[in-house]
C-alpha cells in the first residue's frame, strides 16, 4: 500500500488541462511530412556514439546498450529503415513506452513520504537510440530555424552548465552592488515538476517553435499511452501516465525545456530577471535599497509564479528561499521577508542554489562548513 501511494503521488493522473496559447491561432503549422528526410548513417552513428559512452541499466527487455552497439554493424540498414518509417508514420512503438520504475531514496526525508523518492524510468536501449535521433533533429530545428529556447535556460543544453547559471546570477549581482544597489534573489520550488508537466503544454510549445509536422506527430505519439511498471505483491503492476516526462529518458529533458520555456519568455518588470537550470527557477530583483528590491521582488515573483501555475505546475512557496545580496551598510533588517500568495518567504543569510550554499557577499563560508563533513567521510 505504501509503494502504491508513492507511485500514485509521483505519477498523478492529470487530464483536461488547457495550456496557455503560445502561438497565434493564425500561425501556419506544417501538418505534412515536408522537411522529413530519412535517417542517415551519420545520424544513427552519432546516436550510437552517445549510446556507447553510457553505462545505464537496461530497460524491460534486458538488452544492454553495449549489445546494440555491437549489433548495429550488420543491423544498421534495417534499424535506419525502421526509424525512418516510424518518423514518416508518426508512430512510436508502444512497447518502447513502458519503462521499469526505480525509486531512488533522497537523504534526510522520511521513508513514508513520496517526496523522499526520485523516480527513474529505465527504458529499452533501442527506444533511447530512437529518442537520440529525434532529439538531435528537434535541437537542430530550434538552433537553425527557431524560435530557439530562452538564453536564460541553462539546464540540459549543450555547452551550458550550472556554472554558467551561477555566473549569470553573479554578474547581475556584481553590476547592481557596484552601483550601490541590492539584489533580492528568490528560488522557487516546483513540486514534482518533471512528472506533472501537462502534455498539452509541450504540444502547444511545439506550435510556438514552429516544429515540422512530422516532429510534432512523433512527439505526440511518444507521449501518448506511456506507462511505468513496478513489482508489487509478487506481480508486475503497470501505472499509466497522463502527464510529465520520464526521468531517465533522452527526450524527456528536452521536452521539459520546450514546455517550460513559456515561463522564461514572459515579459518581466524592469529590474527583474529569471534564471533557470531545468526546473530550478531563480527570480532576482534589484533596487536602490532593500525596501525597493523587496517591493519589486514580491511583484516579480508573483508574476513568475502565476505563469508557472498557468502551465499546470504547482509552486511550493513554503519551500522557497530568499537571499539579499548587498554591499556595506545595505543589509536587510533582521527578520525580513516577502509575502507571495499569502505565504511568507523569509530572507535568510544563506540560500542553497545549484549545489552551492550562497551568502550575501559571495564568501562561501557556510558552503564549506556544510561540505567539510562530507569530505571527511569520503
């Protein structure tokens, strides 16, 4: 019963959620196979190289990635023909959409809480091989034709990392503080983000990014009729999915970025910036003093939260954190907070962000204090 509750909570049933309009109703979207070329040897080989470098656990069929790497020599023409036919027909085999669920325990959380587990979905390696081909074509369309993803999304993107996201925040802060201003940063916690993004948002985002019809259809087929399987009571139980992107897949992270991009495309108030690494969303607001930054941050965060919720996602404001970056004699009053949606978010002396413990003066004292015991144990 506990396992069933955890799975049911992590993979909720959500249907009928209307996405926000992202593309004009009059915009032309290609419904044909225009621009759809058969998969080339180069495309498949590029996907195989990525497969060779991974040592992931196999999916439900039990065939490891290395077996596919070795077999693809003689099988390459047939695999390319199969993948090309799937693209033309907008068909993603149903057996490739049923993943084996593995729950990874998070530290410091009670075992009976669903939030104590990170769900990983193990998929067949041939499925992920096909996903890599599709992903490469989507990225090429975004980068060479566009509209591309927001410059302020740093997660799951080639050539970008957590360091780049932190560097952007550091630059915003340094510029403001050097001019005698302060910056109030608020990190937002999106509850069960990857498992709850409505599929309608992804489909609507594909319209906005003017994806070719064949890519729209194959992604729609990829999302439909998905399921996770797990052992319970001596039998294999299947839980159907109606939203979200599978963690452990190849396409999932890219589809998250595309669906969530609408939040980053929003027009922010002057002085407000949004920086993302996947679902980690940081809102910063600069002002001449703490009071001004607090007023702007309150309005800016409320605006961003409204956009996130419009996508059908839920923000856990009670888990949000706030930190004020400032120069000499610009510190916020003790006990300061900002209130968003009736929830008080305390302005603390430190804040966890992308694996670092940040402080108002970028000294990292608290970060190394937290890190030291882990280093000693290692």
